[in-house]
C-alpha cells in the first residue's frame, strides 16, 4: 500500500485508503484538517456502531459517493480509522480534501 501527503491517504489495487481521526459526540458533523490529520467530527455517539454508520453516511453526502463504496476497514472501535473508498471516486475525495482549511 502506498501513502502520501501530510495525512494518511494511500492506495491499493482498487481502493483509496484514508486514515482519519474521529471525534464522536460533536455538535455538528464536520470534515477538517487538524495538525495535518484528516479529522471527522460526528454528532452520533460512539456506541453500538452509531458513529461508524454516521461517518459513512456523512462522507457519502459530502463527497457525493454512494455509501456502498465507502467501508471502514480498520479501527471499528477506535478513534483512529482506516476508510476504504473505491478508486472510481478518487477525484471526489481529492476535491473535498483540497478544499479543507
């Protein structure tokens, strides 16, 4: 797997892999770059998979990617997660990340 940039963005044969930090129980859903780390603030609580489901739904909406093409592949019970996104949507992901502060 190849990783590049200030935060974890990598590629395998068919997917883009994002390494993100998640902050559940936030006031609002927000995607940002904090100290070089891609951070997702999510309103849902970190219990019974609610935050994980909300992360996929939020990224699907923000990046205009079908939910079925976004999967949490690592860190299901951790604040640090690895997300796999089908490489068909790499341009969508890059466009959103490039607009972050």
